[in-house]
């Protein structure tokens, strides 16, 4: 098959495999935008799932939907070492510019955004230490600049929402890797969402993160479940996985034999990232249409080698030797418990048994892996990989 026409290459086609089977989320979000625009109460949205299920691609598609609806949008990616003020200010600045408004009130709101951003440097900071988000108007004093992130964020989003309401539009802020937000920022975000919901302002927070994000939000504010609608993004069922492969191929005049589709589902597990990765390599390896199971069998080792370096290996390399030992023990514990899928959690006590150590002595390694986003804990005393097939990869390396 012609590699130049490969429909599974990153960025190829209008609808990547990661969006296959996501029609429900897209249509539900369109309704959410319409309800909020009409002043109806609606919860903000958080996409949760493992890595490789297409959360970021779907988040970008939801943002595109908001843009088409005439909303102002901005996006940021949370990082463990970064607080919320600066990236959120940049995202709101972009969203306000997309509204295409101007005038004294617009400048006033931009001044509040600037004041919110610069407060991170402290009131007595020198000019060179104050971060400027590219806003030409002066910072507004006495609004969103108290230094208390919860008070400031409530004031900021209230002003932004009030302005958006006055111009008959909405503002949506998209936050990726939501589990990496600082605890104080999570609390402030919940408080702000509660306030704008009570006020009926056209502001939405749309997040994406790992499966334990609901627990992170709940630990911050007990009422968080009333503020967010959690949409679990998982692997694709067989029919949707087949569609993710067949539709791009059909656009290039190619097809799959039924046995090839079955083989592809077996190696990808229905995870969109793997579907795209294997699909790209199988396309390059196949010599003619229809693509056969033999083509899949021949190309699978190449795809596995690429994933071992770029998807699994890049994450494994971030771990220290002690942390890698812990990860391998998790993989062995999953095998012992006959959880060959490597997506379910395992007891931390079982990991300690595999290593022949006391559970307390392993806490530093576990906590470090949690912070690096390589594992997560959805319930007390249990942990799981954030990456599908990671246990299988670790056992193959051993």
C-alpha cells in the first residue's frame, strides 16, 4: 500500500481513529453548549480514562464544537510543578479575543485577567518579575488580585462570564491532564464552577484526566459531583474498532478481510492509540487490498517495537531504578491475580509480597510513580497502570 497515502499517519484524515465511537460525547456536548447559552443550568464536563483512549483528541474536538457554536475558547495543560494563575490567564485571554468584542467593558475584563495573572509574583515584585500575558491594558486593582486563589478565581470567572453574557456568547476553558492541578487550584476551580452555575453565567470548564480525577475533585470539595459530569472514555467495542480501521481505508479505496480485523482487535485491545499505531504499520506492510491477517501478523512486531520505544519506553525511562522495580512487581502481581488485561487495579499488599518487602517501605516509590502519572489509585489500598498493556510490556522486557 502507498505509504504516502497512509490514512493512519498522525494528522491524516478528517476523523482520526481516536474519535471513532465518540459520537455520543460529541452530541451531548453540543446540547450542553446550547443549554448553557440559553441560561439553563448545566454541569461542566470532565473526560476520564487511561492514556491511549483518545481523551486529548476528543477534548480538541469538543473545543472545535464550541468554536463552531460561536463560543470563546482557551486551552491549557496542567502540570504538577505549575500553578493555575498564568496558564489560565493565557487561556482566558485567548477566549476573550475569540469573542471579537471591544470597548471599555472589554478592556476592564482584560485588566482583571491581567491582575489575576500578575498576582502570582506578589504585590511587591519588581516589574521585571511580573509576568505579562500580552494584555496591553493596565491591570485592574482590587479585583481577582487578593492573593487567595479561591476568592480571585471566583471573581475572575464571574467577570468573564458576566461579559460573555452581555455580548450573548459563552466562554469554555479546556484543561488537559486535570489530575496534575495543585490541590488549592482544584478547590478554587470547584468554588468558581459552583458560583457561575448558581449565577447562570455562560462559562464551562471542560477537563480531561486519568480515572482518579473524580476522587481528586471530591477530596477538594464534597459537592464536586454536583458540578461536573464525568464521561468515562474507554476502549472501543469490536464494531467501533472495526469502523475506526475500515472508514479511513475505504477513503483510500482499500479494505480489510474479516480475519484481519479480528487479528487487529486482538493486538490493539480496542484502544484508539494502538489502533492508529498498528493501522499505520499494517498499511505500510500490506502489498495490496484487501489487507489480510498475514499482513497483520507480519507488521505486528514492527508496531510493537515502535510502541516499546515511543509509548511505553518513554514513560518507563522516567522512573528511577527503585520505581522500575515497583512497576515490574505490579506487572507480576497482575499476572499472579490472572488479570492479564493489565487495566484492573492490584492490591498494594500484593506488590509488597512479590518484592518480599513491607508495604510501608514501598510508599516512597509508589508516591513518586503516582506523581509522575505512571500509576493511579482509584481506591484505597489498590493501584493500577495509567497505560494499557503496560504490564505486558514490562513482562516482555524482563
